C-alpha cells in the first residue's frame, strides 16, 4: 500500500490498558470550505459527468496528522485515524449547507490512569458495528507500545458517548506496511471480515476453508528478490479471515495475496479485494500486476516471494477478474449504497495511491464469478488516496494523505439528471448458486461432501471445479483416495490428482503418476493441458521425483508435445521436463531463447505493456520512465526458460552452452523493474555452477560477468556545488521555491542531484541506487513542502522498507544498519548506504533484541552546501522527475509548485 513498498504503518496500543477517562477537545479551526472552481483542492479533481466534489477539511493544516482510515458510527458521525496519532470524530454538515466545515473532537480512550497518554489510533482499519468501534492498529508506527499488531474493540459501557472499555481481540506477529489492514461487516451483519498483508502471520485459526497445507509449489528455481524484499517469506502470504463480534472464533477464508488493503461485498454478498503488485519485478515472467480478485471461499491467489509466484492459469489458484497494472492499491468500496446513477450500483471503486486514481470496476456476472470493465471514476495529481466510505447520506467520502503527506477530506455526490433511486439486486445466477452450494463443504468434514462435489470436478466452469476440489480436500483422504485413483474422466482425474498430491501421502506417488499417464494428452484443450501439467508438477514437488523407470515414462509421454504453440504450456512442459532431465530438453528449451517472444495470458502476470502504456498517457512525467522500460522491455518468456535452464545439469554440449551464456550478456541490455538485473545475475551464477570447472572463467566473461564488474566499479564524474551554502530550513527554503521556478538549468540540477549523492541511494528514470525510494514520480506525488521536509529532516518519516535496524547484543553493544537478509542463524546487515553490497554478519545467538531505528540512513541537511540558484535547480530537477523536456527548464513558462 501507499508508494509501493511504503504502505501506511500503524500502531498498536498496549493490551493491558489502564485506561483514562473519556474526554474530547473541539479542534475545528478550518474556515468554511470553498466549493467548485474557487478551491484548488477540488479544481484538480477529474470526475465523471454529473458529479460534484467538496473539500471538507485539511487535518494537516490543523496539526492533526495525516488521516488514513475512516468509518461512520450509528449516529452518522465519521471517525478517522491519523496514521501516526489518535482518533477523531467528525460531525459533517449536510450537502447544501452554508458551511461544509465539520465539527471535530479528538477522542481519548479508556479510564483514567497516568500511564495511558496516547490512547488509541494509528489505525489502518476502522469499523463501527455491534455498538463498538473496531480498530486495527500496528506498533511499528508507535514505539511507545511493546505489543504486536492487533485488532481492538472499543465500547461505550456507561452511555456517555465515549469509549471507556478496550478489549484486545487478537495480536499479530508482523507489522509495518504489509501488516494488518481493514475490517468490514459481513453481508448478514452477524460477523466481521479482516484482511492482512503478506508480512502478517495470522496465528492459529479455528477453521480453514482451504486446508492449511501451503507450500511454494513451483518447480522454477527459487530466486528471492535480489534487493532483499520479503527475504524470509511465510505462506500463506496475505490473508482474509471471518470472525465473530467478540473475536473468539477465527476462520481463514482466503490467502495467497501480496498486500491487499481493503475488501468489499457486492449487493449479492460476493467478496472482492484489490491486491498490489511487486513493481520491482516489472518485465520479468513472474510479475503480477495490481488486480481485482473475486474472493471465493477457500481462495488461493498464488502470491509467493521471488520467482515462486504462481501463474494465474494454474487450476489450484484462481485468476483476477481485472488486471489494472502498476499502482499502489489502498481502499476498495462497492457502490451499492451510494446515491449514484444505476450504472454504478454494481460497481467497485478501487483507490490507487501512486497515480491518484479511483478505478470504477463495473461488475458483470460471468458463470460462477464476474468479469469487470474498468473506467476512471475520479483522479487528481497529486491525489494520494488512502481511504473512503459511502456515508449515511449516500455520498462518497474519501481521504488523501499517508506518510505525513498533506491530508484532506473530500465529499463527492451526484447532482446530475439521472435517477439515484435504489436498484433491486439482480438474482444470483445458477452457476454462482452452484458454487456457493459446494462451498458449504469448505472448512469441516461432511459425509455428503465427496458424493455431492465429485461430479463437479469436471464442470466446465473453473470456479465450480475449484470449489468442488476444495470441498473434497476438506474431507479425510481415506474417504476419497481410491475413488480418485480409479477415476476415468480425464478432467475429473486431473483435479482429483491435484487434490491427492496436496493432501495425500508420498507412498501414493507412483499411483498418481500412473493414473495421470492414462490421460490422452492430445485430446485435451490448452487449458486442460495446463491443468494436467500442473498435476505432474505438484506431484513432483509434494511427493518427489519418480523413479528412473517412471521418469522415463513421464518424459516419453510429454516430450513429443514440447515445444508447443502456447507459451503457458511451454512453461509447464519446460519445468517438468528439465526437472526429469528428459532427452533433448536443453536443446529444445534453448531454441525458445532464440524464437520470437510468445504472448502469455495477461492474468498470469505476463506482458503488461498495454496497462503500462495507458499510464504513460495518464501521467506523462512518470509515464516517460515506463516508456523507457517498454522501449527496452525484457523478453519475459526467454527469461523464464533461461532461469529454468540454470538448474539443468545434463544434456549440454559446448555449442549449447555457448548460445546459453551469450543470451545472458544480451539480457543485461534490457530494462525492467529495479530487481530485473539482480534476478538475471543470480540465474547466471546458478548456471555457472553447472559448467566444467575449467570453463567457468570463460563462460563468466561470455555471459557478461566482466562487464558487470567493470560497470559496477566505474567512478562518476561529479560537478561540485559552488556555494556559498547556508543552513537551509523549511522556513527559508520553502518561500524560495514557492516563489516560482522558470528557465531553470537542467544540467546544474542534475549535477547537484549527483553532487549531494542523491543518486547513490535513489533511482531516477531507471538509473541510480536502490536502497532508498525511487524519485521519478516525486513531483507528481509530493508537494514541495513534503520534498524539502524529507531532505532537511529525513528522520521525520521513515518507511520501514528503507529503515535501519537497531540490534542490541547480549554483551551490551549495539549495531545499527539496514537488514538486507537473514537465515536461521545469521543477520546480514549493511551499514554504509554508499556501499550497500558490503555487509557484516551478526550471529542471532548473540542478539538480545532488534528493532527498527527511528534514525534514517539518509543523511540530513545534504542541501546545506548549495547556494540559492543551485537549490532552485535541484528542486526543479526533482519536480521534473529528471525529465529535461519539462516546462520548468523553459524560459517560456513559469512553473510554480502545484502547476501541471
């Protein structure tokens, strides 16, 4: 959430709250909001015809933080949370009132005790239900609390309209930007649903709709992110759970997400979420775009770390209904309760923090699931969207801010000619009903489950087949193992073997392979062939490689069909055949490295050029960087095959090795996400382990090793500041820049950017360092004030993705640095931001504790060596995202902060 790996952190208050008396303070200092064209806050918004927007409040202008979560209570009042502070309650005037300025009170929670000086807040999720306020908080944002992230219930037990009782429903291991997020009410209003990101361990559940037998389950060689992100991943990754109002019963509903921030139910009770991408993977075959998921019972969405991410074509997970592309998902709302025209009554609103877009996803039933058509509902630059809700008046309320950015509260309502009357929910279609009937067998044994679900293992609807298989997997294996092995229908047999590979014992390995070999491969459709290949892969992964005789049988069975015309089939074939060392597989796979790139299913995370090209037009400044990547887009299919071949130990000739290692040399010329080169380099090094020892140096040079080493050690020529410098502070730097910038010097701005070493840690337009956030989009996402604050005082806001870690050793000493990786016994720590490759090793047995440091690894006041003109040029360079053609470098136009 938020700027990619910079989701909004939240804080957990201590569980043993000695609570203080409820009280509040009237804090409204805002002047009546100005509507329409007179207010630049609303002037920048682009909306669909007939809609109007009102700017209601700016908490950051009133020293109330940056608001990131909201809900409405039973009296129609809004409750919000500051990302790094407390809870506020707002009484908002009705639409059409003379003033839109809300009355605001800051809530202090609990009964009187001197130690509780903070109360509650720091929330990424808020929900008012069951006469309670549910608060999802995270302790990384607030070091004052020692307990982990958790879900709290606040109640008013004495009728004074304040929350005097605090109950901890559950704490979580895992916090930060991929921690626990939102809470929503179930459609029947009897329970709650919660969602958490992939760094959040859910803890034990009472029931699981999908049996908890999670593994990485991918034969592609595991390469973790070269930059250390998600270095020690834990399945099931991001998850969604259903709980009772007291938090006593927890049921795992779905998993396999990266970092979904929010969830929403439509008018017939189907659940949806908006999951994030890993943009550092852009251009790689395992990149998966931000996407909308229909969260069915027992859903596996296939997120894994590094190269282990699942293809959405695989039958043991389900695909997205809409792939959106690059972005930073935050809020998700269904508009069933909005007073909007009928066309929006079956629409999801998906908020993107990075690009400031509300995507309208118009849902249409499609078999047991949905299809979606995307359109832009609302946008603005910059508009860092954090949370939103439909108010009791049917209007859309939304927040902007996050990470201490300038924060605002808006209201959007329809004022056009179309009717906004309620629309009756469409009846649930037969396939959807059938899927739901099978889902009742998820989570617990039922003697009727196998008999009822089995016929649907061959149903033409993928979601129904999935629901049937999960129903079977929830039953004792002994009840259906023999039935599975004796199944004659090829589609039912494939799905039964997937279930048995996941739930059965290794002694069934030979029987599973034998059963799969009875299927007429040639008679299957392409999607059915993909399913069958996945069944072979899962059996190898879960139960082991077959013996020599059966390996030969499987190879002889599949080899005639490799290569195929379908890229997704070729991926499956290459994995199985390379693993089994099938005859000729190296030559066949290597031929695909020289063939024309095959398109893949976009839902599998293949080529996202179309989605990214759209962003170029949407936001040219950031889009130019995407355009540069698209110009040198890596061939994702070739990368997949090259990675798979990195573990091939047999079947090579000198000629094949020559072709293979030359491919790596060429691959380094492409541009992808920030981890692209690292992934290619690690695959190359894995491949070098499988060549004769006397050829390692030769193939290392042939594959680009010498070039990488040389480029990595090149010294950059730097033009140093002329000065004289000064002690730059916000009060003297901000007026200088806000006065306007015109005819700035691009070369000097770039030189100053390098002179004060920004490029050592930050990337811009595909070049530079990687230990800090990429700065290409800086000018479209942050104000000049935000930029200057971060430069002058980098300790004010530190993303946990870039924070240093403070290690306290058992001998009393301490070490501070950036934790880049860890294994079972050792922490690997980089202490020099200018030499991030140099790490020290800290034995875990010697560490008493470790925590994130409140001190940024970025040095403060780096601009103090610059004179006024140099500072102006630097800020112009940052605002332009390094684009020399930006008007800020032209004498023809004056650009002031906020100009587009």
